[in-house]
């Protein structure tokens, strides 16, 4: 019986790890596509935290991007499973005009 429980625990641990990796890869692909559409350069993506809201487990990813090739800004992406719920970006700063 103990072997069966250990096997079940190992299976659940492997399934959880596989799901976390799948979600991280999905976030990376989704953000690459999003940044390409918004004409931004995606620099890095990392999982920030998990939050339990309204009976759902949400994952928050932070990502760094550049809109002009010089400045780095940070945004966040909320996922529920493999579904993007919300993307938030800071107000982008315009570089000073060379004419001024």
C-alpha cells in the first residue's frame, strides 16, 4: 500500500511539474506574439507568483521589454491555465526629440 501511495505521489509531482513547464512555455510564446504585434522587443520572461482568486489558481508572469532599444520596462501577464487573462504595461516614455 505504501508503494502505491509513493507511486501516486510521484505521478502527481511529475504531472504538476509538466503543467508548470507547459504554462511557462505558453507564456513565452504568447508574449513573443503580443510584443511583435505591439512593436516591442521582448527581453525576458519569468514566473512571479501564484494567486488563488475566485476559486481559480492564477499565475502571474513578469516580463521585460523595450520599445526603443534603449530603455527597459516591465509588464505583467496573468494566466489561468493556458488562457491569458490580462496584460498590463507601464505608460511608455518617449525619448526626447532631437530637435529640442
